[in-house]
């Protein structure tokens, strides 16, 4: 593999020489030629010119593409981006199956200047963690039951892969860290690009296999704990599993931590079938933060509420792009006005610094409804930049008591 790349380099160098040093000979650069963009070498750096951020094959943040579910099954990583292009659980606008491709396009500029996150004082790309883009889970658009199983299996396969980096020692005490998982293993983190919100049911089934019942931080303008009779009716057992009911089912299946280690919605502002929807939400184990609370308690107050609920427990983070106002993120399945700005959501996410976020997703990005300026896909990518920065700062370990 390496030998071939070197041979290619030698060959293209030979061709270049034959054309008086010009690069307009029509020969294609071998892919290995391009270093990761955050290691870019610009003209004047005396060797090669890195690919520009607007050219080449698009991966998330131009991270290396690893065929994690294909030929590269033996490759270890610490954080994997994976697409789940599923949108046949949608009640209103379809199109989130194009979310993974759209978010990748919106993420191209993330590493233009290197990727250093100023407020969090970390560069996730240079943190020593191996972060890769695994492409998409193959998902059939013809059979929801089958697709949901495919998503669970694909996610589980990545979650149970070996990590590239060891857990290391506690930065304060120097003691070795032990995993926060239930099975005692150190798992890589998976960031899933949805897809409509239904995908969180199979994702939580996968998470359960490593962490048991998990606390959830859920940013959304909707509850998504609706009973099937309330949300879309229940003409069949399959129709009963959709992007408004998956948390109801996750709760029924015992995938979500209830009681003291309760999960929390943020950004809620949907209309309801009636106040009983909130009782049902309580039963599913969620506390609520309403979108409008930001006007009274601000981002600091919201961060405080979330941290009080979650504590230092392992937590799964699910972000519905519709938590952001449609002024900033119009391209989504069920938009609701009166939401948070992109800046506010990013601030709140940075406020999760130090939490044990075991994996995360962003869902309901439907690029067909976006502006030509890629408002929504850019917002989705930038939101995930905050998430990966928080992850890079906090290892998934704790000190033995
Ligand atoms: C962690 O601490 C152990 C001693 O307890 C030491 O041998 C090891 O090198 C340390 N590892 C790192 C990554 O610092
Ligand atoms: C969660 O706890 C609440 C309050 O104790 C209870 O009413 C509800 O039934 C519980 N839900 C589940 C799914 O266990
Ligand atoms: Mn949702």
C-alpha cells in the first residue's frame, strides 16, 4: 500500500519533470499525496501543496476516510463519525437521508485555519485522539424494521471496536483511569450524522450494550416521547416507531436512566396534543427545559440545569437541528419558530465541558430545504465541532474510588 503510494509519487514527479515543472499535465495526484488538512503544507512550505478545503472528496471536517464497516475493520480509532441516512420515520418534511452528505459538505471549512477551539482551549484534531470518518451505515430505504436493525448493528460494531489511544491517567491525581462503561471496557466514541430522529432508538440499543441504561441530554424543539396513539396514530406496529415516539420506546425498553439520573430535553417549544403529553414525558424519565427559558435564565442557567441533572454519569447526547431557530437552521423535517440561535446552542454545548459524553448524534438535517449559503449544514457541522472539542478534553474514564 505504502510502496504503491511512494511509487505513484515518484511517477508523478517524473511526469512533472517531463512538463517543465508544471502541474497541468492532467495526471491525477494519488490520494495518499494529500495530507490531512490540519497538517496542510501550503505553497512555500517547500514540498507539496495540500488539497484546498473546497476540492477533493468530502469527509467530515476532511478527516481521513476509513472503511470501518468494510475493508478497514481492523483499524482502531477514538472518535468515529458515521452517517445513518434514514428518513422514513418522518412525519412532515422528508429528506434527512441526505443529512450525512449535507453535513459533510457544511463541515469542509472546519479545519481551514487548523481547528483550534478558542473558548475551550483545545484543538480536537491535534489532541492525540485518532478521529476518522467511517462513511455511512448501509441503510435500506424500503423496510424500516430492517433499516433500524442495520443502524443498530453498524453502530454496535463501531462502539465495540478497540480504541486507538489508551485511557491514560487522571490529570489531577496521576492515577490510572478506569472506563465509565458498564462492561468495564474502554470504548471509542461514535458521532452519528442522521437521518431522522428515529435512528436514536437503534443507537440507544447499541449504547445499552456497553453502558447499560444511560442518561440522555436531548436538544430538540419536540418531546419525542409521544405515545404512538398520540403521534401519528398506530396503524401498525412498525408505524408506531417513528421520529416522534422513539424515546417512548427507548424508555419502555429500559434504555434510558430514570429517577435521580434523569435525562433532560432542551429547547422544547412545540405545541402539544394537551398537557398530558408532559405527564407522559415525565413517565419516560425526562426533565424539560423550555426554549423560552433562555430569556430569563440565559445560557448559564440552562447549562447549570443540565449539569445538575446529569452529574458525572455517562451521558448520551442527541441534538435535533430543530432546537436551533429556523432563521439559522431552516433545513429540517419539522421546523419550529422561537428557537435558540446557533451561537446560543454552541455556548450551551461548550458548557458541557467535563461531562462524560459517551457518544452523540445530530439529526433531522434535511439539506433540500437549506439556503444556497448552506446555513443549516454549516450550523450542524459547527455544533459537532463543539461536541468533539468537549469529547477531546474529557477522557471516558474515572478514578477508582
Ligand atoms: C500512568 O501512570 C503509570 C504509573 O501509575 C505510568 O507507568 C504510565 O506511564 C502513565 N501513563 C501515562 C500515559 O502517563
Ligand atoms: C420513571 O420514574 C417515574 C417517577 O418515579 C415513574 O412515574 C415512571 O413510571 C418511571 N418510568 C419508567 C419507564 O420506569
Ligand atoms: Mn426530534
